[in-house]
C-alpha cells in the first residue's frame, strides 16, 4: 500500500509539472482566462461595498452578468444604506438602486 501511495504522489507531481508547461492540459492555466470583474458599488454616503461579503462561503464571482442580481440582493438586505450607486466599468454602465423603486436597476447619466 505504501508503494502505491508513493507512486501516485510521484505521478501527481509529474502531472502538475507537465500541466504547468503544457497549455492544453487542465491545470493552473485555466485560471488565466477568468476575466476580472470590474465594478463599484457604493451606498448613499459613498462608502464602497464589496458584494463578495454577501456571497455564500466558497462562492467566487467570476462573471459580471451575475452582478445585477447580487446588487439587488444587497439593496434589499440593506435598505437603510440606500440609494446605492452601481457601476460596471467593463460594460460601461451606471445605475442607481433604491428600495422604494423595488431595487430595480435604473440607468443614470454618466
């Protein structure tokens, strides 16, 4: 059993080295293609809010298409901090969210 574990360890290390050098194998290179989510969310005082704090533990924000739903959730959970200003710099959009308007994204002039 000990020799099997050692053999698996050696194979795993060799695979990791190969995956680091070869782009076609699954490995750390797959994380290079994840686009950076470039946004800002601020409350009425201008205090920045990190939406990641509202995600379940272990969840990762890798797609900015999920942002409007998460921002709406923050708006509904924290009505005392409204209105919120949400800006998605990658898409070039800016919106104001207010609980009195159902936390719906309303476009604001830039």
